[in-house]
C-alpha cells in the first residue's frame, strides 16, 4: 500500500478547496463591509447628536445661535464685522471656547478618508481646537494657509434671522448638521470634479436635527420643503428660517446657511 498517495491531496481536491474558500470570501466580505459601515454610521450619528446638543446649549446660554460675528472673532478676536469666508472649523472653535465640545474626534471622524490621509501625512491630528491664550482658533486646527483648513467630517448650520424666537429651534426638526459631501442636488457623492466627496461615497449620509434625532438618507430628493412653503428643495439651508439681516448690510454673510470645511457652503450649497 502506498501511504503517501493517501496522505496527499490531488490537484482536483486542491482546486476544489480553493474554490470553496473563494466562494466563502465572496459571501462574507460584503457582510463584513455592511457591519463595518453600520458601526461607522452609529458612531457618526452619536457625534452629530453631540454637535446638536452644543447648538442647543449655546442657544440656552446666549438666547441665539452662533452667528457670523462669532466665527469672525475666532480668526481675529478684535473683529467687529462678520466678514468671511467662514468654515465649520471656526464653529468648532466657538463651541470649544465655551466648553461645549473639546474633543476633536467629534468633528474629525477616524474612519473618514480625509482624516486618515491627514494623519498619514502629518503623523498626528491637531491637539486642540481653541487656543485660549490668544482667544482664537488653534492654528493647526484652522489649517495651514497653503493646505487649507484641517479636514472635518461634518457640515453645520449658522442661523441668522430677524425677529425670530430661536428657542423654537430646540424642539423642531430643523436640520443642524450633516455628514460631509452633500451636494446641492440632494445627493452625497464620491470624489467629484476635484472635490473631496462624502464619507460613505454615494451610499448616502447622516443628518442631525435640532430636536436631537439623527437619520440616514441615501439622498434627500423630494424629502424636504423650503421653510414656510410647500416648495421642494434639496438644499438644507432652505429648510431654515432665513431672512436678510439689517446687521452688516455690506457683508454677504447675513443669511442662514450650512458651512462645510474650507469655506464651502457659505451661500447655502454644500459641496
């Protein structure tokens, strides 16, 4: 009896095993990918809830939301106007100044490809958001002039409206923040036309509301209406109470909007 022939695999058996393993991988990989994405969505949703709570706390403490002058003072504490451009990094610095959010990971999600790329290039993330000694945004968090601002994973609202009771926002379903990459056509996209794209590409994204709940949307086409009308819109800022302000009439930063990072979105379109 040839024991070696019984102890060894034939070519057919070996190919069969390889084929079986390939089939199992093709089944398990999409499942594991979905599990990872669900975990990321849950983490992103929790971060957006923290941001929504910070907005609510600011309104409770000051009787109004963060405005453009608050943002301008993060660049120049002596600023008396609200001139931009502004980005969401400045909003994060305002919240850090008043102790609402000091953790950078709330704004820069570790599974965000831009944040991973920044860490890879720089070796580490910025240590702080707000520089208390100079009463302004930390230079590293603001970003180097040549490289633009430090990449954040979210876009957030700034609301300016005359004669409006801002406490009404706290129990409403006005949008307050969303995951980065929502375009004016109501879709989150992959990297597109030189832009950075959404965190989950074109799969969709998260939107947080002032009442504290967060929802996942594949897109927002046909989902929302302009504030006070029955007109459908895919631009989130148009859901907000929005009126021209008599303050800083020479400044374009007088309306409600959503701010992205690097100043995108200042006029209401998310890029």
